[in-house]
């Protein structure tokens, strides 16, 4: 029997599995040059990440376990907090990725027109969403568990057992995120429920701001261990709630490391039973809900308010026009493209929702910065350390913004490039326009966050000026890397930004951006830190070193900004559209 006739007799779901398996085999057997380079870069990055953070976590575990009578208790509570945050991250990741996969993907829309059960379409897309959103869970927590196993001298069976427990836990989080997505789409379609949702979210934020207060460490003395421990355990009690799936996973890991087999079996069966119940609901209860939600989304796009000038879109377009009008020397065609990118960003919930969640999580960081500045913190060593760690965090925020939101901009033009090519602008001008807009927008956003951190840390003026100048330069350098690598490694066939970023170019952009940040921070922090710690006042030697640091980081940022743009401009001359 010929292969085509054999495939025709298979159910649709098995056909998709067969196609995916054959695509994977073809990529392994006939890799091209780009995939080999991508594999080498990704493997090198993963190896470096695991080696560095395994050592880092091992030192942290050794320090915590060295605390007399409290080390094990603190370490156990750390596991509960870590996996609680990872559970929330995994559920949100499935919600965001699932929206693009279920409702905004062209392949899904095409599958809906075929004589295929909607339940099968949803099952296949659920598998794609789970795999795409869950891989980072093991990637982020793996070094910690490896360091934990090395410190306690556990066997490889511990890591094997943790991996087996991870699978149903990740599946359970994916199920929770998917059902939340189905409810969210239904709520956001109806105006009344949407208003109630916004009111409830605002009320929760107000309550969180009212009750979430940083700990006043001035009221605690160094010898008051018991009040400090009581405060720590009380504030982290929510993460150790036995009804949370993250608690079940933490209990399994701690039981496995301690040899408590009965407790391990109990919590492992709890995770497995709930994940099987969730998978059953996905396999048999979601077909009608998925079809109704997909119809609501398409109706909103084709016949609903999406075609009208909604107030938020009018506000976005007006703000975008105001922003680009402040940019000198930009042609009207380039201005229109920048306003178009800005408006599309706010029109796509998969884009602005990630942006909102990202900055919502950053709010916790900036709220807790207030506790780092205390009147009794006069040690210049720690003042310098905190200042440059804050610079590193701001630079990483900027790298995340440029890689996730700026890198895909060129590829998102996709099949419309022929229209842009017919406009009275060149592709080089389009690239430069996107670069200037992204550099100024991301720089202004990061500068506002920097001003907020300065207000909390109360740094000295020369330190504020140095960090502010560095962030300004990094905004141009990181935007240049993101735009240039997006041009050099385009993916014009993909309309999902998450998939564009997860390709070779996006991975390379993230790795190069991190290396660039490390280089700039080290060139700046090492000489300034040692001189600041040794000299209590600004003298000639200190000032001369500062001037040299300004010159060096300016030169490095100029090279990182100009060279990638030149390579991208050369690529555009040979780009086939």
C-alpha cells in the first residue's frame, strides 16, 4: 500500500502526529547550515546556564544549610515559594501562548474549515501549546534541583524521579491555564462581564497595594532570630498552602530526597489523579467550548468592534502619531509604518497582555527596592554592589523588551513586504525607522523605571549619572541588535511573534544581548566599584577613571550599534521578497 493511501485511512489526530514525527526526522537527518549553527548556539547557552547556576545554587544551599537549627526549614520553605511562582508562570505562559495558538493561528483557522471534529483540533493545539509553554519550567528549575542533589549527595534516581513527577505537574498547570483562557475569552467578549472583570482586577490590585508592605528591617535587631523567623514563615505561608499543586510537587521532591516513600507516593498520586482528571476534561469537554470561543473571536474580528474605531485604538493611534511626530527627519511613509506597528501592538491581546504581565511582575521588584535603602546602610561596598545589580536588572529588562517585542517586528511584515517595497521608501529606511522608534521607546520606558529605582535607592549623583548614561547607550545597542538580527534571520512565513522569537535568530539575539550586557557592566562596574570602596571622596584619580569608563563604554556601544545595522543593510540588498 502506498504511503498516501495508508495516511488516508488514519484518523486526523494520528495524521497530525505522523506529520510532526516525519518533520522531526527530516530535520534531524537533513539539517541545513542554519539549524546546525542554531543547535550549537543553543546547546552552548544551555550548558553555560546549567554550569553557572548549578554552582550558584549550590553555594546558596550550602549557606542556608549552614544556619544552625534553621537551615533545613528555610530551604524547605524556599522550595514551596519557588514552585508556587513557577506554577503561576507556567499557567500564565499556557494562557498567553494558547491564545495565539487556538484563536490567532492561520493553521488553526484552516483546520476549522476541514471535515474534522473540533475536539481533535483542540487536542492537537493543546499539545502544541503545552510543549511550547512548558519547556522553560524544567530549564529554569533544573539547576536548582541538580545543585540540591549534588549537595545532599543523592543518586541519579532522584533526578529521574523528579522528572517523572514534573510531567504530570506541567500537564496539570497547562490544563489550568487552558481553562482560564477559555473563560477569559468568553468574559472579554461580553461588555458587561468585561467591565466586571476590569473592576475586579482593579480591586485586587488596590487590596494588594494596601496589604502588601515591605518589611521594616529597622525594627529588627541582629540577635532577634525568633521574631525574624516568625515573620518570614508568616509572610510565606500562602506558598505553603496544602491545597496548591505547587505544594504537592515540593512535598514530592522533599520526600524523595529524605526517603519518605509513603508521603512521596501519596502526593505523587494526588498530582497524577488531578492531571488525569484535567486531561480527561481537555480530551472530551472542550470541543464545544473551543468552537464557541473561536466563533466569538472571529465574529469580533470580522463583524464586531474590531472593525470600528474603538476608544483604546484611537488613543493608541493618537499617542503613536504624537510619538513619531517628535522624531526629526522621518519621512511620512516611515511615520505611517511606525504608527501602524504601534496600533497593531495594542490591537493584539497576545502582545499587550505579555507586556502588562511582565511589568506587573516588575512592580514587585520596585516595591521591594524601598527596603534596600536604610539609614544604617553606610557600607560603601554594599552601596556599590546594590547600584550595579540594579543596573544589571534594568539592562536585563531592556534586553527582554527588545528581544520579545522588537526582534519580531521585521518578520511580522510577512507577506505584506511586496506592498512596502512598492511604497516611496526603501527597506533600509524602514529598518532605520523601526530602529529609532524602538530605541527611543524602550529607552524612555527603561529610563522611567530607572528613575523609580533611584528614588528608592537614594544613590549618589555621580552613580545616578553613570547608570543613566549606560542605560541610554544600552537602549540603542540592544535595539540595534534586535532589529538587525531580525533582518538577518527573518521568518516571513510566521505570524506568531512567540514562534518567531523562539527560532534561531531570537535565540541568538537573546544570547548576544546577554553577552553584551555582561561586557558593558563588567567594564563599568569593576573599576568604579573598587575605586568607590577605597576613596571616600571624589579626587583626580577617581575622576580620571570615570572619564575613561565613559569613553570605553561609549566606544563599545557605538560599535555594537553601527556594525549590526551595517550587516543588516547589506542583507536587505540581497533579500528576496
